[in-house]
């Protein structure tokens, strides 16, 4: 059966709210990572190992979520995600060592893997028309949380303000998670056959067997799409993971003030882009929009890094163009995989998460062996690598209309 309009609206509120929560908590790291590194006197390669571990945990739970979604449905994925995030946010307050803090953060990032699959799987069922527009608006709420998270964390940990510890910021995020846990528990979620309120009811056509998660991972196209998505994830996360350290260690800027402002400015433009760019993407075409965004990113990276410390005023502009990558490419995947999109996009995300984990680990080693300036700057190389892959997908793998 199709969803009632009331249930459809409730689910839209839930996935948008979950994306806000996701963006808020994840991007506290723009402030907390430099403070964690300083408190425990961690090396660059330890920092890189921690970030890679969190990415691997995220990826593992993306895979687990794919199996759970295919077997038990989206609701179970959601509820397990909230269980893990609440456990991680609470336990981090009590950790007094670098790897203890990393273990608590691992639980938080595991929940992100579950939310990633749950939200995008649900969106593939709800967004049956104008997928790029609706996906960009959905991810606008991630950007909104990503603006608020580091800015609030910077204010609360500022020595001239309340002067709270980075641990407090994670602890104070618990009520926000509880706010969305309650409707997740009470709302009826769709089955694999359900779609939006205008979808045809069951019985109006032949039933087709749905692909399993293992079957999705046997599709070479899922791996191509997943690798491409991983490059996009890596480029997006470079600014949040390494931008604050870059300006702190290379130019001596305080991560709680100017570093937090850099991350927030990046995500302000990131959020504005996701709110407004979907309309233009629907007119230009999905793949052309993606390739155009990458070209603009290369120009901004070149200008920002060549300006030295003054690049802090230029590099946040990347947020506007990086913002369209994930949701627009996910829309391409939804169009390409059709009825199997919920499961196959889950495979894309899992493969993308693993690719991103390797990128973040490599940046830690680049910083250690080549110098603190070069980890963040390597994002230019990853962006450059993205262009020929997108061109190949447009020629051979994307739906013709895209």
C-alpha cells in the first residue's frame, strides 16, 4: 500500500530532523578534534588513525545497516542508531585517555553509519520525483546542524566565554538526540514496497523480487558509484576534519575562535547551497552540475592555498560547491538503481565510507611526513581525481536524462 499523507509528512519531519542532529553532532569535531589532540598531546599519525578508525566504524555500521534494512526495515536501523549515539555521547564524558575518547566517538560514528543508511534508504522511497531537489533540501538540514554545531562548541569552549570542556559539548547534545528518538519510536515506517503518498498501491503491477544487500555488493556499478561517492565524502570531510588543524598549526590560529569561524562559514555557504541549488540542478542536469561544481572547487582550492593565512577568507567558499556533491550524486544513484535503490545506495554509502576512511588516514600520514600544511592541501588532488571519474559515469553509467 502507499503511505498516507499524514505519515508521509511525519516521516519528512523525522528525516529532516535526523539530518540536523547528524550535522550538529558530527561537526562539533571542527572544534573538539584540535582540543582532544592538545589535551592528550597526540601525534598527527595518532590523530589520523583516530579519524580513520571512526570512518571505518562508520563504514562497518553502514554495511550492518544495509543488512538490517534489507531484512527488518528502516525503523530498526533508526532505533539502533539512537541507542548507539546516546551511549556514545554519555560515555565520552568519563573518558580520560585519547583512545578511550576515540572509543566513545566510535559509538557516535557507528550511529552515523546507521542514520546514513536509514535516512537515504527512506528518502529513496519517499522522493520518487525531483530527487536531486528533494535530496539537496534534505541535506540542507545537515548543513544547518553543521553550522550550529561548531559555532556553539566554539562559544562554549572559549576561554573568554563559559570555558566548558569539549566533553561537555557532547554531553549537552543528548537532549537533542532524545527529541528525535521519541517520534522515531512512534511513527509508522514504510515497508520495502511502500513509497510516497502518490505511489501506486500494491496489486497494480507485477511484484518483483528485491535485491539483497549481498547481491547489491556483487554489482560492479555499485562499486564504481561507491568509490566516486567516497571521493566526494573525503573532500567534504577534509575541511571539517583538517581545516581547523591546518590554520592552527600552519598559521597559529586558535581553533576555538577563528578555526570555529572557518568551519562555520564553510557550512553556512554549504547550507545555503543545499537550500537553493537543487532548483538549478534540476534545470542544468545532475552530472553537468557535478562536474561544474568540481571545476569551481579546483579554482577556489588554488586561490585559497596560494594566499597563505588569508586563504581563511577564501576557502570557506568551497562549502557552496561541495554541498551539491553528495545529494546530487545520490539522486543519480536513485535514478540508476530504480526499485533496488534503497539497498544499492546503502552499498554505495558503505563503499564510499571505506574509501573516505583511507583518504583520512592518508592525510594523517601526509601531515606527519610532508608537513602540517600538506594534509588539507591534498584535497586539491582528490578533487582533481574526481573529474575523470564523473566524466566516465556520465558517458557510461548515469541515466540518460542526467
